C-alpha cells in the first residue's frame, strides 16, 4: 500500500517510442540537491527550536532546583537552630562546634556556619560564638538565618542566639544539568526522527515526482515525445502531472503532424526539384543551342582579319546569350561594313532582338547595297519599328537598339561612320598618340520614342597608317568597379586605348579584358559587353586631308546631306 498515493512511481513510454534519454542527453533532476537544501532548512529550524526549548527548560529546571536547595537549607537551618539552643544558652562552644562540624560533614552544600550568642549584645553583631567555613567555589551562594531559641518550663520561648548558614547552589546547577541530559538526548533523537520522517515524506510526496517530471521533460527535450507519467493523485503534484501529460500529448500530436507535413513537403520539393532540374536542363540546353545560333550570326574573326590589317573583338554577354552583337558585311570593290549593336534586353530576350536586328539589317543591305551608313541606319530604324509594331499596344513592350556602323572604303582611302548613341574612337599614333571620338547621333533605333523620319549624320574619316578605330557598347563603359563602384568611364577607356596602342592588335583583346577585370574586381557584370577594334590601310595614297571631314553623299547615292 502506498503512503503517498503515488502508486506507479516511474514514468512510462508509449509503444513505438524511441529510447529514453540518458547520460548527458537527458536533463537530470536536481532532487538530491533540493532534498539536501530542504533537510538543511529543517535541521536549522529544528535546532533553533530545540535550543530555545533547552534554554527555557534550563531556566525552569534551574529555578526549580535552586528553590528546592533553598528550601532544604531553610529546613536544615531550622533544625540546627532548634538543636543548638541548650548549648548556646550554656555557651558550650564545643557542643556547638561539634554540631556544626557534623553538619558540614553531612551536607556538602554548606559553605559556612556562624553562631552568635544573644547575651552580651552579641546577637549577630559581634564576634560569633562559633564560625566554621570551607572554600566557597565559583557557584552562586544563598544565606539562611535562624534564631536560636530555647523553651522554658512555662512554655515561654527565649532567643538565645543566631544561626547564619551559607549554602552553595552548585548542587542545584549540577542537578539541573543532570535533569536536562535525558531531555537533551530525547530532543536530539526526536529531531533526528522528525528530520528523517519529513525527508522521506518530502522526497516521496514532492521531490521524487518533481525529479520524474524533470527527467520526462528532459526526454521530451531530447526528442522522445511519447513519454507519459502515471498519476493517482489529486493534489497540486497530480494537477501538474496532468498538465504535463497534456502538454506531452499536444507536442507529440503536433510533432507527428509536423513530421508528416515535412515528409509530404519534402517529397513535393523533391519532385518539384526533379521537375525543375529537367526543365532547367531543357532550358539550359535550349539556351546553349541558342548561343550556338547567336554565334552563327556573328562574323568570323578570321574572315574579318583577311580584310583588315589588324582586328580584335571582345564579345562578352552578361548571360549565356545576350543583346550585343558585332557586324561585318563584305561589299563590292573591296568595301565592307563593320560595327557594333546594343539591343534592348539581356539573356534570351536580348538574343531574340539580335536575331531580329541581324535579319532586318540583311534585308536593308539587300535593298540598298551601295548606301552609306546613315541611309542604312535610317532604313534599319524604320524596319525595326515596323517589325515590332504589333507589340506596341503593351506599354511595357518597348524595344530597339543602339548602333555604330562604319563603311570602310579602302579604294578611296576613307571610311564613313554613322551612329545611334554609339561613337567611334580613333587613336592616331602618327600624331603623338592623340585620341578623338566621332560621336553618333543622340537617337536610338526602333524604340517607341525613336523618330522614324530621323536622318542620321554620316562622318568621313581618312584611313592613314598608324590609325586605329574602336567601337564599343555602353556595357564596357558602364561596368561598375573600383572601391566606390563607379563605372569604367570614357576617361579610363581612352587611357586604356593609349596604353596598349603599341602592342599588336591581336594581343589587345587580352589586355583590354584584363584592364576591365582589374577594374571590375568581385563585382558582377552589369550589361553585355562588345568591343571591336581594327586597323586598315588605304588602297591608294591618302591626300592631305584632315582626320575628320565633311563628305558629300558617297557616289551620289545618299538622299540626305552628309554633315561633318
């Protein structure tokens, strides 16, 4: 039969539960330390109560013993005074002294006895008739005085002397300690029994259940959510156990549902990831193939090198494919077109734009094979706008391009340049490394805001030995880098061209790429990048003309004026 009502003292685990936590994995209950603290508190309180009880008992028993000893001294003094009457009357000092010595021998508490005779004015105020003393010691003393009287024949009582007796209370103190010793032992063993009973009951009623609750909480914290506690109590511990079991059940149910949901979501994510992997592989395969298609429309650098003294091409799309491309078209009489174009968008949309613009450019060239660059750009602007007109209803759909295009005429010793927001950079080594830029028109092609009737300007530039030409999209100039994230910029671009002007053109691509990488650092590429540089010699000796001059419409085929 259980004393506490806690019949099943151990926690149990539902079937299928994992192993109970043990060792460092389970939070161990601090029941022993709590029991120690409780026992120390009980011992301290009990000792304090015992000391107070012993003090009170000591005072009461000591007072009782002193009163008993004082009463005895009074009786002894009375008897002695009665016995000494005749001897004191007769001044028989020997008899009185014998009586006193007998009293000292019989009663160890007596410390001194003095007897005075009443006659001669010596009733206790003069020299005593007999006086005997022994060492008083350190104990408290009490004095008893009795008149020595003698009865006459007619019954009359006459005072014949005075007896003064000093008693030591040491015997009372000793008797007090002797009387308290059994009481102290009883109190001590009673305290031990009380402490033991209280400790056992406290441990069974409070500490052991709390320790089991703590171990069970540690098991739940370790991941075993099936642990439960049996309970047959209706007190606070029982209520706490019921609350704990309810909490454990709630956590268990929630965990099972959560694990099931996690498993379902994990499976869904796995399937989604598999599908995404398949789709991503398909998309990447398509993009890689699109890259091959885009590369197919780009001119072969070896073909370009057969018509140029030197050429370098840096084509770096931001993604696998991009919206930049460079142009090279061979014409009659050794003439050719060379240029760069920056279409709107990046990635796949930009690549579609490059395909569209390349096809439109081929169509324009087939319609006007002998036109100057300005006429070509005008036709390209109109046809791109027409090709993209069906999407104009969507306000978010607005696409076009920037372009710089050169018609190189070695037979005439010059080139004609026209640009839409892209300029032509010229490095003239024969003129002490001067740099000039022929700016294109501030007009993009194909956009909704582009003027379909805009007449682009043609610029004529002489071909001369030591002269290099560069066309670049804004991706190179706008690339962020450096400590503050500024763009590469025109000034740094011009300095880069001058710095590497002395090396062969075929080696400049690597030098330009390194200069861009040094500036870019760890920053991401922001835009598609295309740079084309070339040198070409005239087929005839050039006349003494300036680098940049106004030209009339070439071969009288241009329908608009040509501006310097």
